């Protein structure tokens, strides 16, 4: 795939909004996976392999008291 495809996908990424705050789940998940691919050279991940890292990032970058790292996966599963 060409880089233009990925740039287009990122530009049109739908991010959920809760009141005045954007939900950071998808952008953080994408950044986390890109980092892991860069250092692991693998592009397949199990939820259990990344849930702790994603939870940490969500706690660090969200205003919500409830951290739900499963959200991007739940919605991806509905699309398949």
C-alpha cells in the first residue's frame, strides 16, 4: 500500500466526542501500534499484549475517570 492511502485514512479518522472532549482511544491506539511495529517489526497484536500500555496512555491523556481501553476493539469487531 502507498503512503497516500494511510495519510488519507488518518485525515478522515472519526474521533468520538464526549461533550467538549475528544475521545483519545483511536489516536492513542494507532500511535501505540505504530511504535510497536517500529520496534517489533510485527503488525499483528493481541488485545492482551497492548491493553496495559493503552490503559496507561488513556489515563495519561484523558479527562474521564473511567478508562475503557476495549472501546476501539469493540467498535472494530462490529465492523467486521
